C-alpha cells in the first residue's frame, strides 16, 4: 500500500498569521471556501503554514508526492516551507512529483514570517501583544531564475493576455491584464529539447519595451518600479534606434564610396538612391519594432523531475475574484490528478 495514500490529495494554503502581497486577505478566504466546498467534485483541505509544512514533510518522507496538489491562495511564501533555492521543502516536494499552483505576485519572490507575540506591561499588568511581521524580499531574484529558468518582469500590458492552446487544455477561460510576466527568453522555441518541460498557458504583449535582465529589488520598490521600467525601456529603445540609424548610414557611405570608386554609381545616384533606401529600411524597422513586440509568459507550467509541476496563473493584482474565475483555478489544479 502506498504510504502517501492517507495524505490528502488536494490542499489549499491559507494562514491569516502570515502576510500576503497582492492577494488581499479577503480573496484567499474566498478562494479557500470555494475549493473546500463540499459540492466540489474534488474537495480541498485548508492548511495553515505549520500544517503545510507537516503535509509536505510526510510526502517527502514517503518519497512520493505524485497526484498531490497545493494551491497557494496567498502570494507570499511562508518561511516554514522555504529556506533557500537549494534547501527547501517545496523543491523536494516538486522532485517527488507534487504539483504547486501559484497566483498573484512573482513566485517565491517574497518570504513571510508569522505574527510575533510579545509580553508587555500596560498599567502594571502583563499583556500579550501581537506584532505583525511584514513580508520581506527574503528570496533573491537569482533564486527565481535558478528554480524556474527565467527572469520576471515588472510591467503593464495594454491588452488582455492571449490564452494559448495549452492554456485552453488546462481549462483557463478568463483573460486578464498581465503585470508580472516572465521575460521572452522564458518562451522556448519549438525545437528546444526542454520545450516539453516548459509550457506557456497565456502570453501577453507589453505596452512598452522592458529590460530583460533579472529584477533587482534595490531598484524596484513598490508600484513606482513600473515608471522606472518605462523610462529605462524608452531610453533603451531610443538608443537602439540611433545606433541602427548610424550603422545604416555608415554602411551606405562605405558601399557608396566603393561603388563610386569603381565607377558603378555616380555621386548623384548614391545620394538619390543609397541614402533614401537606408532611410526606408530604418522606417520599416521602427514600425516592426513598435507593432511586433515580444511575447511574455503570463501563465505557464514548468515540469520538474518525476513529473513534479509548478503552475503559475493570474500574474496581476485581483481585487474581486468572481466564482467563475476561481473555477479556472480549480480546473487547473485538479487536471490529470487521479
């Protein structure tokens, strides 16, 4: 008999003693209520941070987390299950075939501590006081890259995400405006040997070019980071435009000089043909650069050893989540679980 058979298959993490980022506490409660509802075909069990640690430890001890899924209704990782990228329970859970479904802010980017209780004196009497511990950027961006093989972006999309064929198979039906997608390099070409292990469920086109380097928490603080990205992206784009213009006109000058020295073209022909052609190429490039922006991964799935899966959807800041949208999360979570 499989020792993991007695461990719940479907769990949802929610703990009011731990912080959350974009997913405000009203939404985790709503998500958890929907998933644990008795009327669901697959009924989930709600676990707090300590219970989640015990649940994962049991599966790791049994060396079998297959057909198990945990949905994080809060988007800050509790310190009980994560220490660093090489030593954490979640990584072992994925290694033994478990599934994680993540929503909201960048996966594993913020590390949360629980509420701290201290004893103080009020009017000479001892009183227990609770101090809420804010989440912190306890996990470096390098850790995100090391675990998932891609760098996140801080961005806004001017169009709703496009759900891919793979996303439709996962029964994602409702679209959203992307805010924390993975950079284009995360989307592998069809011939790449790891293509099967990295599936894109939804893509987005950003409203402005962005840098593709790893996110630097020292430069990105709060929502003001998006304006920083906009300015930097616009500066990079202008610089690329000027560099291309210089390169094209320099090439025209060199080839024109050679053609003139070999008596292939006259000086007037070089001026009337060569430079206008270069200008035309520059204009076409600018148009293509503007309207053929790169695709970013807004929802995706990475498959680990032993078919462990990390699924990331809803890379935005939801205020109110209707039940029909939560059902997308439910369908993604239970897909192919025996």
